[in-house]
C-alpha cells in the first residue's frame, strides 16, 4: 500500500475541491463513529479516504474502467450511473493505492446502496458519507444524533430517506438498499427491539 499522505495527494489532484472537502468530512465522522462503536479506526479512516476516489471521473471513463476490471454491473447500475463509482472505487483503491484489506474494499464497494450483510465498518462508512458536516438536507441533524446513539437505527433511517428521495425523483431504486434496510429491521425484530407489524 502506498502511504496515506500520497493517497491524499492523489485524491486532491483528481477530485473537485468540493469532493475533497466532502472526503475530509467523511473521514472525520467515520473516525468518530468508529471510536463510538469499537470499529477499527485506521480502517475506517482509510475506507472513508478512498470511498469516492472514482466519483469525479467522467462516467464513460468509469464505465470503461469497470469493464476493464471485470466489474459486473447490473442493469440498474447501468441506468443509474452514479452507482458505478462505489464498486469501481473499491477496485481502484486496490489497483492504484495498493489497499488489500477486504474489509476496507468491501466498505467502499457498498457505500452507496448498502448491502444485506453490512459489517459495522460498512455501516460507519455508509453513515459518515450521509451525515458528514457538509451535508444539508431535511432531517440531517436528527440523523447525526441517532448515528451516535444506535448505528442500525441510523442506517435504517438513512435508507428510508434515500428510498423516499429516489422514488420521489421517479428514479430506479437499487434492490440492495431495500435488502439492507429489511435485513436490519428483521434483525431488530428477532432481537425483540421492535414488535412484529408495529
Ligand atoms: Fe460515493
Ligand atoms: Fe461520498
């Protein structure tokens, strides 16, 4: 793996100023959430650092690279091309920066849609991306509070809010986000934290 300093330099060169500021915000919150929930802070910081490393590439280039790397893109990701940067970012993090840790690469890969079997690190990155200080949407302050009280509740709230937003915009909803939400809700039901049908 190349050093964090070199990764940061590369990101700064290849990202818009806005995206770089977002990345710094996600790193800050990912570290805070990792500390709160006993997640490996180093891994959280590194995953946050590279999570959007592919996002500012032109979309046709993203598509070409994804093909080149053998990333299988489902129909929905082909139609909603903003989804491509997550799996592509994971591949780039490995190839370009030499990050090999599967837990980090996985967190990058699932940061946009979530995943039915999210690890605590996945959840930390998913949420940090959602609530970093630069984010501003109705309900963000409540989500910021819940994120430090109950990780799963916060991920469910973030999914709910994205699902509503995507539907209101008439766009395609990736089933993985629905699966992520349902899995977390089912786990809560099984733990008795939530009543069936209520
Ligand atoms: Fe992203
Ligand atoms: Fe992001």
